[in-house]
């Protein structure tokens, strides 16, 4: 908010009137922006509906049909679900392994790059801008796009999914880690510099101990996100539980009970969230 100009003759009433005028102006611009946004959203929705042969509004009442079919069939075949869980356990483990490997690689590379772009810590200031742009690119490109390219080059399987998720994780964690490192106290770093410590020694002994709790928290949060990403990439042929889910959905009724196993991803996600809270906040599991 802009500063209110003061003068020697300014009175409290003038300051109050000026403040209220600024508040009214800000609310007016906010309201106008929301109206313009709503108009663009509505016009875009209408254009998309017309290009889709008017199918959106006609199909809107059926939006809950598929979830209802999945739940009803899963309820009818509830005694078979433990057997299905055992049958698809290897796929679930593969999904978790893809996410774990991608998170570990992404966190390690992202942590190193974050220290190279942190102001006051970077050993080569001229390279900060270049590395930041690389992190921006990795973060901006969706992992599913990277996975599709890698599947075309390497073929289907977990390796393209792991590489795609790892690259996206490098961009995401690199930015988050650098923001945490910027708030680290420079006293220990300068003390280590004064006794002749190298840059890597200053980072390992002076910076990482300060930022490790937040880095671990962000890493575990990214692991939860990567589990879901790994499951989604299975739809494009990257293996894991997502591939089995796509097959179950494509077969239609009669296999919908297998689609209900996608709820295991939610269970793994909740377990990961509880562990993260335990490690970072001391919350009870």
C-alpha cells in the first residue's frame, strides 16, 4: 500500500480520510480484477463447450457415475479386495520405489544447486543467473511431458518415470532449498572462512546443519507429491499401480473393483504425511 504523504499541518482526521480513500481504491481495483477474471473464465468455458459439441453441460449430471460404479462394485466384491491388494502389491512397491528414487536424486542434486544460487553463499556469482534459469525450466515443464519424451526415446517402464520426476524435483526443491539457505546465519560460515575452510566445508559444517530440518520437511513433502505423480505417469505407460489402474478402467464394468485399489495411494500419502510431521514437528503418529 502506498505511503500517505504527511505535512506539518496534517491532522489526524486527514490521515484517517487518506487511509480510507486508499482502502476504497484498493477494494475497487480488486473487485474489478475479479470481475474481469470471472468474465474470461465464463467466456472460455462457453467457447470450450461449443467446440466440444455442447457435451459439457449435457454430461455434467453424469460426473459422479464412474465413482459410484467403482464404489458399488468394490463393495459387492469386498471379500476379494485383500487378494487383489496382494496381487497388485508389486506394482504398488514399484510406484513407491519410483517416487523414492526420484525424490532422493532430486533432493541431492537440488540441494547442491540451491547452494550454488544462494546469495551470499554462491562460489561463482556469475553462474547464479544461469543455474536459476535451469531450475526454472525444470520446474516449469510438467513431469508428464518429460516422461512422454523419455518413453518415446527409452521405451515404457519405470526408468523414464523416475528420470522425469527427478528432473522436476530438482527444479522444485532447488528453489525451495535456496530460499531456506538464504535465511541461514552467516556467522558460522565467516568463522569457517577465517580458519581457511573450503567452500564445500563451509556449506557442510556451517550451512547444512542450520537448514537440514526444513530441507527434510520439504523433501518428505515432495516425496508425497512424487508418489501421486508416479501413479499418474503409469497412465502413459510408465509402469506401477497407475498402469494397472488404466487397464482396469479401460476394461470397464467387471474390473472396477481393481480401480478401487487406487485408494492405496491415498493411504501411502497419509502415512508419509504423518512421518513428516513426526520428524519435523514432533507430532504423534
